[in-house]
């Protein structure tokens, strides 16, 4: 009996010793670059989504995760199950309806990863680190610890008027030079690209509705909602 008890104790101690703490590199902000729900799904490259989005998550040392998808934010609580393996305990998100199908699809897969368990690995890449999560059905999410773009300017510093408008919108920015303006329809289709005389854009021929205006500068990009009213 004593020998059996000693064996059980030694086995328990040995098993506990095999478990490892989370990789300390895990605890930072990660920006989603690629996601695939399963081997049957079409991969999504975040940089190719129009209008652009910048989904991210921040992982804290207490294993809470907060972040944003395309049009909603979320909070999650995880536990660490041995070497490089995370399991979800709780998940909450806002319930805004995305304006674009591409945004809805990306966010649904992203939030799916945040609500299950997943093994992970962290690798060194050019520019920083890469985090890869996988699922049993060959799902894959790839993040990097540096953003896709770095908007170092204030969105409020750019003025767009009148908005709503029937014919023309005017754009002014005292802090940054705007290099390009891109307008997307409500279904994410690019309807206009302008690289000259960006301070004035004629939208008189657009059907009435809601559009997204993306403005690009050397410091980054920002997106604004504009409304075209009936003539």
C-alpha cells in the first residue's frame, strides 16, 4: 500500500511538472491577418477585405482576451491546458449588425475561434512575431503583433461636409495630406477612386444610400460613413 501511495504521489508530481505556463510572448496585442474556419472553407485575407477592417485581440496575463472584429467587440476568459493549448471558459460580444457581408463572415469565424479551445504556436517573422491557432477541423487563424497599418492621425481632424449630400462632398484636413480617396457601396463594391483634387468629390450620379469613404495618407488610413440623398 505504501509503495502504491508513493507511486501515485510521484506520478502526480511528474504529471504536474510536464505542464508548462503560457508562452510569455502570448501576452500582447495581436492583429488578425488570415483566417479559415475549416479545410472546407475559403481562406480570408484581412488585407483584401473591402471596405477594410482591422480585427485584433489583446491577451492579458490573467488569460482574459478583449478585442474587436469588424463591427463588434468581445471579451473572453480562457484557461491554459498544458503546453501551448488554450481553452475557452466564457465569451461575450456586442451584437451590432455589420453593414457588409464580408465583414459578417470574417467576424463570425474570428469570434468562433474565440469561443472554443485551440493549440497555438508563436514564431518569429519579419517585423515581429506571428501567432498561429489551429482547430481539429483544420481551421487556422494567423496573427501578427504589429498592425497592418498605423493610423497616427486623428479621424476627427478630417472634416467631410455636407454629409448627407445630394451632389458634392468636400474634404479638408489641416494635419495630413490625403493621397487617395476610395468610396465603397453598401455591399462593399468599390465605386470610385480619386488621387487628384481630393478636396472635392462629385457624388451626384450615385444612387441614394449609405457609402463608406476611405481616405489614405502617408500616416495611415481612416474610414468615414457618407450618405447620398435623393436628387
